[in-house]
C-alpha cells in the first residue's frame, strides 16, 4: 500500500530558538539559523517517518511574559484553501506579538 503524501506547516517559535541558542552559548544570527534548521530537520524527519522515537514539545515563557509552544505542526489538508492558510498565518503572528 502506497503512503499518502501528507504536507505540513511547521511553525518554530523565534523566542524559543533564541533561548535555546543562548543556552548553548551561541548568540550569533548564524548560530540561531543553524539551530532552526537542525530543529526543523528533526521535526520534518519525524513527520515523514525517517525519525525515530517521539517528539517532545515544550512550552516556555516568551519575551512577552506569556506561555508559548516551542513549535507547532499543522497538516495542510486541515486548511482547505490558500486563503485558509493565509488566515491561519495571520492568527499565528497575532498570537506571538
């Protein structure tokens, strides 16, 4: 049986990535970009079935003093149209301000 092609949008919280990068003692923009790519690859590998084990999503207190998810995965098929995806993106940006 062939695998059904699934598509996802992976949202990585920028505050989370900055905190994680700082915990590693790496403060440059290049280090943060490298970390973002590393985290994205781990999540993506898991979603496409190449990763092993499970994912652990953390919450943290952002720079705004509120609790946030470290990342979020949304299946594109849950969004029916491009307009739905754009609407969802606008909502996500408002939540993180």
